[in-house]
C-alpha cells in the first residue's frame, strides 16, 4: 500500500510570495492533518480536514490556509511568505480522526 | 493548555545498553498517547498508540507503557539502527477542545556500536 505522498519535496521562495503544497493520503484514508516542524518549536499542528471539512485549526495566522478535495487529497497555502515560515511541512493521514496518523516525507520550504 | 514534555532531550547509549525515554503530559481527557520515530530528513514513523493507564505495547526492542501522567518508551539491548528522534504526542477526548495532536520536542537517541 502506498504511503502518504507530498509534493514538492523541496521549495525555495522569496519573502512576500505565496506557496501551495500538496498531499495525497494513503488510499482509503479520509482525514488529513498538516504540521509545521522547526528546530526551535518542534512539530506544531496547523489544521485537520475530514470529508472536505476543516475540523480543527492550530494557532497560526490567517496567511496559512488549506482545503481538502472529494478524493481526500489536500493542499495548504501560505500567502505573503515570511522568513520565519521556513520549515518542514508535514502532512499526515488517518482513516478518520479516531485513528493513528501516518506521516508523509514532508516538504522542505526555504524562504529567502 | 495541553502540554507534552519529553526527557532527556538527547541520550547516548552503547549498543546493548538498555534505557528508557520519558514523556510527561497534561491533557483534557486523554483519548490516546502516540509514539513516533523520526529519522533525519524524513517524516515521523508511527510506532504505538496507548489509550489507558496500565496499557503496554511492544515492538521488537521497544516497549511503551502508560500511566495517568506519563509514558515510558523502554529500549532493550538497542542497536545502532535504533538511532533516531523519538516523538511523543497526546490527543484529548473528542468534544474536549483538545482533539488535535500535541507533540513533545522529542528525544534524540544515538546508539554507538
């Protein structure tokens, strides 16, 4: 069974630009969560989607947004990038919010 | 506010030297405590879920235990390939407002041959 896939794997953007990251969950999984991982703050929850609806949202500014499609694939968008947005962005999928989450390899975003 | 504290931050062991990692937590009604392993440059890999105090789970050289306030990840006779960062996360009960996964900052384990 294929795991969670994330594209692109690496991305370099300039401050002020916007970026869209994509996540394809494990087949049959309907819940997708996004996390930001930095050396200083560790893994921080961004948002969770289930059946195309946002269930939970972390403490991030409105520049961070996401959506989920009918095939459970998800995207997250960051607008007006700041240097502090440089991080590893991880997507995780689960059968539903009741089940353990399986992570993808992440997208390494560097903002210059 | 839900909190997860892992200790130690880093641990160096000799191959075969058993030890334990600690995860202390506060959460509004624990639904589950999760252990993950993360290798450099990769996403976390799921290891265990524990749901109630007294529960134990094992996988190869790893054994996870849970009390009402903390969890331990016991590593028996570790090998160099066990070197990784081990992450602990908690999820609160549905409807408690603490449903999102809250992660600790991890314990970086190095096992020397």
